[in-house]
C-alpha cells in the first residue's frame, strides 16, 4: 500500500453496521505505517448515516474532524 500523502479523518459511528470497525481500524493502521496522517474519530451511540447530518448529535465531532483537516487543530 502506498501513502496517499494527504491528512485523513475517518468519522465512524460506533453503531455503524455497514462498515465493520475492524476494517476501519486496519486501514488506519496501514495508512499510518505508510506515513499518512490519519485520525479515527469514533462517535458513541450513532450509526452510519448519523455522521452525515448536521442535525444529529454526531455533528460536533464531524465538525471537529473537518477543522482538524483544514487547519490542524480541533475547534475550541
């Protein structure tokens, strides 16, 4: 596997039943080993689609991941 060369934030709902957590964690491990900057954000109590809507409790975590990608830090 080759590094993508761009920061990555993977936002995953703990109740996601579409993408199994072990697959996400394996990807993060391999990507990190190749030199990519990867952050895995696991949001408790939400599923796959909750992370895509600004009207859910997951959105503050999604926003923090976006801020990290844009400027390298979480919002205050």
